[in-house]
C-alpha cells in the first residue's frame, strides 16, 4: 500500500516547494558522494590501482596525481575543509608490490587445489540431487495419500469429497513440479572432464609465465587495471613511518592480506632505525674499528642506508666525521713492523726522497704489498734493500731495469762520473751518493767492512 500525502494539513516549518528544493539538493549531494565511493572505470593512466585505493587515515578514496611522479593522494579534506593532504604516497612502488601479490595469487595455480575444488563441487551437486530425489518421493507419497483419502470418502458428502479432490490435485501438481525440477537439474548437470597431461603442463607453464606476459607491450594499461580488479576489492594505504607504508589488500572473497613497502627517503635520520644505526656506528668507531668493517657489521645486523639496501663505508665515514669521531693515524699506521719497511723508512735509509721510492714502485722495480686495513705500502726488508751479504746495495732499487745488470751499473757509474756537476745539484743528492758508495760503484767491487757497517746502521740492524 503506497503512502498518501495530505498537504497543508498542519502548520509547517517549510512550504512544499522549499521542501522539494532541499530534497533535490540532498539527492545531488548523495549522488556526488556515491560517485566518489564507487570504483569507477579503468582509465588510460599509468597508475595500475586507480579507483580501488583508499586512505587509511580518513577512510576516503584516494586520487591519482601524475605531476612530477605517479602518486596516490588523499585530497578529500583539502577539497571539503581546506586542510592539508592526508597522505601523498608513491604509486609506482605500491603498484609493483600489489601486482607481485596478485600474480603470486593466480600464478602458481595448483592443479591439486583445482582438483579438490572440483571434487567438492561434485559432492555438493550429488547432495543436491539426493535432496531433490527425496523431495520427489515425499511429493509422490503425499499424492498417493490424497488419492486414498479421496477414494474412501462418501460420494453423498459432496463438500468433503470436493475438499479431498482439491488436496489430491494440489499434491499431484507439486509432484509434477518436483519431478520436472529434478529432470532439469540432471539434464543441466554435466560431468566435468579431467585435464589431460598436456593441458596440465600448459596450465602450469602459463602460471609461471604470467610475470613475463604482464611486462609485454601488447598488454595495454586498461587490461593491467582490469585484471587486479577481478580479484581485489579495494586496498587501504597508510604511511606508518617515513620509510614504511602498509598495504591492506581486501580480496573478493573477503580475505585480507597485509603488505609493506619501504619508500626511498632523503636522509639517514628519516629511517625508522636511523638513530640506532648512528649510535652503533659511533660505538664501533670509538673502539678503533675501521669503516669497512663497521659497514659490514651494520649490514649483517639488518641496517641499510637511505638509498641502498646495505650500509656503504662512505655512510659510516660521514656519520663518524659529523660527530668528530676521527681515527688515530698513529694507531692504524704502524711505523715499525718486523721484516717490513715503509716508504718513509726506505727513503730515510737510502737518504733519498719518498717520491724517488714511489716512482720505482709505480714502474714495478720495487715490489710492495699493501696492508688492507691501514692502506699502507710495506716493502720486504731482504727483498728490496741492501744487506750484509749483498754485492750491490741498490741492485733491486735501481732507477731502471737496465741498471740492475752489471753493464747498466757500470754505464750509470761512467755517466755520473763524466757528467759535469751543476751548481744547482742539491747537497742532499751528493750526501746520498757518498753515504751509499755501492749504488754507483763499478761492477765486481766488493763492499768494505766500513760500507757494510754503514748499511747496517742505515737499515736499523
């Protein structure tokens, strides 16, 4: 029964025309509100999850912004109240994570699960057929009972006979309907055929190739947007910290999945464990551990920098220098090591400049080893310098490979003897040749005891 309206029956606050205007305004606002609540159709945009993303703070649908970078922004409070944006989240990172979960849900389509679902459906169908068959049997028994009652009635009692006849006809009609329904269901229910071995292999291969197919250019944006909508009802995004975003995926069946992504930040202190990592760096640095070792320890403990998945040594160095925790060079660079000499020590023993030794190291005349911790060149004492039993003090530290031979040493000696001395020759070079006479002596000249003693004192023996 439809309600009836009687106008101008009682005193009113609003006249009928004003009431209709208010109702029309409410309908328009409700339609706009419902339009914002709907998913909408997939459009030609780069954001894959457009239309199914919701804000985890205010609960409204998030819009898509393509300025500078693809992003999801909740601008409801900005449009309605002039407030700030609730959230502004990177779209590409979120889309990649959700698409990965979507492909993982449909990719490994297990045949065993499909077989179990098929078996469960067949059991349900058999149970329904048994129930309908029992219903037909009941209807048949009721029709038979109504027929017996009609046959036993006295024909003179027309009213009673008419009532039993009506009941019999009703029972027969219900019996006929139940039989038709059972026959129709049995005709419609066809037994599903089992998959062959080739079809099963193709099915599994297709599931493994879904990520590859997704990246093909033939799959347009509309298809990429429509496919997740077939399984995903909506998603709720919320930025928990500056470097962590939670994604709640509500699937069509009601299942909810919790995902997380870590967006890039521009500073180490913006990380959720940034302060902890900085304190750990300072603690290890004060114990004298080098930057490379500290970076490895922090990476093993689960830390990472703002832009990398690990902790680079440069990040450790910047943190340490910002807090004025400097390494003591004297504790790292050991000056005196048994069996080894540094570049400065070799130059001091030979009374030459360090650049003279470095040039020979660069040309390969002097073989050196570099300490990985202190990054300091170390030269074996016996392999590169004069010893008591050597015939030439500078044989392995000559200016060129040719000077390591007897002929080269003799020719070097003659050139330096015949070369006129310039007034610009430094006194240090002259002292070096006097202190090491066997560097320029003719081949075959044995060292004297005085020369051996000088060499021993220079080498620290």
